[in-house]
C-alpha cells in the first residue's frame, strides 16, 4: 500500500511540473522590465507553421481562399491586442507595451516570433471536454531589444502555450495570446 501511495505522489508531482510556466527566460536580466519606458511589440505569426498541416499559414489559408487568410490575420491581430492589453493591466513593471505608433518613439522593441501554431478546434465543446481541450497552442521565442543600441536585453522561449476552448478561432487566438502574456508576467517574477 505504501508503494502505491508513493507512486501516486510521484505521478501527481510529474503532472504539477507539466503545468509549469510555458514561458522560460533563457538569457538576460528581468530587472529591465522594472525600468520606465515604452516597448513596441512586433508579433510575427502571419506566416507561422500550422501544426498538423506542415504548411505556413499564408499557404494553408491561402489555398482555401484569400478571404480565409485575411480572416486568419485579423483574428491573430486581435490576439496581439489581447496580449498588449493583458500585459499592461497586470504588469509589475514600468514598461508600457504598445502596438500602435512608431517604434521610433519606443525605448525597446519586443519581438515575438511564433514558430508554430496549432489553431485548435471547437470539437471539445460538443463532447464536454476540459476548458482547454481544442484551444489554440503556440510555440516560439521573444526578445526584448534596446532600441538605441540594438542589444538583446532579455530572451524568452515559450512552448505549448495553450488557450481556452472556443467555437470561433478568433476567441481561441485571443485566449492563447492572453496566456502568453500571463506566462511572460510569471517569468518576470
């Protein structure tokens, strides 16, 4: 009986470790986020690899129709706004993130490169699965760059950032980028 309990505890601790923050700092000093300034955010995901289709988004959606690709870009752009809004509302830092304006007025540039995206599906809603079943999932890197010197101040990797289940891709995109912002905030603590 004792061995069974120990085995169960080890398994549960493994699940807890899997639920860890998907955003990891790989280099740099997070204290730069506590300095006052503006960071212009550039998110590169319009041509990301669509997971499971092994095609870039522009090819995958472009083969369907130009309208499909335009809708995809609108949806992920709304997700970018969600990333900015959530970070600015919850930030423990003095850096203000922005998508609008010009990077000439910014002290920093935050470059987010999404290497792959699983766009998710609404199937989990019909089967009563968990709230994240069917949600979008993204992988990639982030770099905070000093605008004046061009030096990389902080670099992050993110893997399997998963959004909530939703019937529309726009809602899944908004959710996944909100979770990316949440992961970045957690990595800065």
